[in-house]
């Protein structure tokens, strides 16, 4: 895919921002900033699903969680309303933060607006690129974070979340998800969830 002049510099700057994450994850014996690793996983899944993805979609995937740690979940009430408020504020923060980085490296306002729209999920289910980004988000979660997440919650709550996740995905996303090699408990939960999915 042909890229514009600022693309590589944008990726470098986005990764530099996420490298400041104080939270870490160990992969292959190496401790990495959590959101930097997440961004790399987003890019890898986008490449798998759509090697010819547009530049704006590639940028949106890379900055999906840009500086996410700045707005902790613990700062909001631990109920559904608090969760939804946190998510809404995060999306706006990601769009604003990414927009400033993209502006600084020379992107035009049209590109910046498009990346921001993708980050806030504007047009989900109607916009093919927004849907593809959602598929990538769900696949990254299922492959890398679902097993750890499910260990901290009861089965019924996890199954409910899995069903909501499944309903956000396209048929292409479903096909990719079914090919994932998951730990035994995680796979059993997925099978239970899908037996009652819409």
C-alpha cells in the first residue's frame, strides 16, 4: 500500500507516545509498555484482515489506545453508566491526542478528521472501514486479553460480554475469530456464548 510522506513519522510518534505507558506486559521474556504492544497487535491484525487497508485506517488502528493510561477506569463509578462515560471520554481523548500528533507531522485536517471519526466509531455498521477497525479490536481482545479478563469474572458475565463482542463483528471477523487457538476454558466460554448468540 502506497503511503504518504508523513506516515512513517506518524507511526514513530504514536509509538513514542505509547512507549511512555507505565504499565507493562511481558512477551517472550521481554517487558514492553502495554499500549505500545497493543498498538502493534492492532497493526498486525489489520494486516492479516486487509493488507491493502487505507492509510487512515492504518493510522487509526495504531492509535486506537493512544495514551490510554491517562484516563484510568478507576476514576469512574464501577457501574455500567460509569463504564460508558469512561469509554466515551476515552474515545474523544484518543481522537484529540492522535489528531495533535498527526497535525504535528504534517497531515491535513481531512485526514485527521477521518482518523478521529474512526476512533470514535462514527458510522459503525454503516462504514466498512469503521466495521473493519471494530473487527480488529475484537480479534486483538479475543486473542490476547480475553483469557486473562475471563479469569477475573464469573462465567455468566463473561458469556454476556462475548455475545456483545460477537454482535459487533462482521462475518469476516467471525471467521477469523473461529480460527483462533484459545486456552481450553476460554474456548469453552466462547462455545457457550455462541450457542446463544443472536
